[in-house]
C-alpha cells in the first residue's frame, strides 16, 4: 500500500510504501522542542520506503537524528535516522491523517505534567524495552 502526504504549503510531498515498522507517540524533550508540540506522533518507515519531492532542510537534534522540514513553510515532516535505517513520519502530515493509530507512548518520564492519558495504550518511561 502507498500512502501520501506533504507539508502545509504543498512544496514538499512524500509517498510511503508498505506498512510502518511501528507507530508511536514520543514525549522526549528533543521531540517536544523539535516539533514545537507536547509530543511527536509518528509512523516509523524504512528510509527506502519513502519517496520525497520538494526542497527540505535538515537540522541535527542528536548524534542519531536529523529533523527534516519544508524550507518554504517550515512544516516538520520527519525524524531521519542518520544511519540511514529509518525515518519517523509525522502522522498529521499524511493526506489521510487517520491512516495510522499509535500503539504505545515512549519517553513518558519527560511528558508535560498537565498531559493525561486515557487511551489505554502502553506507556514506557523511556524507549520500548527490548
């Protein structure tokens, strides 16, 4: 299956082939700052499953992750693993914004204090245990 999406202004479009590796909500401080939001809801795909058109910019937010955004409107689109293995695609940037539902919350030890969960999903203090 192919799902498409893009930025607010339409200058960047993407296609994601197949099913995501996982769909999670991350509450870590880096995601909060990078997204300008209380959390980052994303579907993780192999980078090879993504086709991107348009001009993007990148900013390293750790030694492992670059954040990818539209250079024109600033929409934050992806968290791009620098080792080339995978990319987290922001759920709200898909044309069908309800295409995926998260299966768990990660890094909840860093969530905002006023945020309350009532979705019944598993909550992990940091990343998912192996």
